[in-house]
């Protein structure tokens, strides 16, 4: 649980990090007013934070349009963080091959507070795919990735998530209610499937959890496609098994245990 009243909690640092998290891959820079809107911080506070982050190289401001963009220091930190996730190197070829063979978008999602954030995407060449980008956040609702995450999380991890500030408590309650069924589905077939129209999903998707020794919680690999591009039947009979096989290969290559904890503590 994030205790904002703990004397060790640095509020200014947390606000500065929330400014950095406001940026998305599809943004062509952000002005202070846009950052304030996304973070919920007062514009005066945002102005001080963006100035400081700019002085430190985490942001750069264009004299042409006054928009802030990620700076060289932030890029360097991002490269260090990515390099620490050693499983991404063997995952790249596996998941790009999977995207090409299935014609689906493959994404990697990790939990980021009350949402899941995409940290990698692999797109099929010459095939139209759903438009999801690195940095995009998915709420804890009945999407494929959150369902797989909750199913793969240990009881201790579930307790930690529930204790945090989850905006949509009803959606989280639904995920927890269906968790035993999803775990059974994943143990039987190796993946969880969420058809378009199931909850807020607008695309067919299958997901498989993966556990890295570098991370405290499972991460989720997902294949998704519009119903017109991949039917529920093909996602179930072809794409899901291929994704499960790719993740099993990744587990063997990295020496990691299966992403789904098969026995409850």
C-alpha cells in the first residue's frame, strides 16, 4: 500500500515522476496545461516541476512551440531500465515471429499502480493491426491482460493490489470473483482468452503470464486483433496455443519458472 502520510514518502519526487509518466509515445510534446490535466496537479506546480526536470535534462522544451518532450537524461534512464530486463532480448525475436505468423499485435504489459502499461509492442508486417502503443495504460477491467495478471498473481500480490488505490473497485471485484475460473482456464489450455465485446474489450485477445527474476510481479504477453482480422475461433485454436508455446520457449531460454503459480499459498 502506498502510504502518503509516511514521513519517508517524498511528495515532490512523486509529483515529478507523475509528470514524466504523463507522456505517451503518440504525443508531439506537451504543454504545462496538458500535463496538469493528465496528472491532476495545479498548473503552477507543474510549471515548477517541468522547469526543474528541464534543468536536469529529463525534459527539453522547444523554443518553437513551448512544448516539453522527453530529454536525453530520461532516455538514458529508460535504456538502463530496459537493459535490466534481460528477458526482453530473447523475447524480441520470439514475439516478432509470432506477430508475423499470426497477423496479430503482440504486446507486453506490466502493472503500473492501478493500471497496466504497455512497455513493448510487436507488429506484423504488411498487416493492419489494432492501434496500441508503448506507454498506453489499460485499466483493471475485464480485458485479457488484467484477467491474466490477476489469475497469475499470488495471494500476497493480490492483497497488495487490493490495498492500493484502485479507481474502479467494482471491476476489480469482478476480476477477483472470476479469478478461480480464469486460473482453471489457463492451467487447462495455457492461456486466457477474452473475446471482443466481453466487458469493455473491442478486440479479440489471448494472454499468457511470464515471471522474470528481475521483477516482483508477473508480466503479461498478449496477442490482440480486431474481430474482422482474427475470429474468436482462430484466436482460441491457433493464436492462443502459439502464444503459450512462445512464452514456454522464453521460460526455457531464461531459466524462469512458469508464469502461472499452480498452487495457492
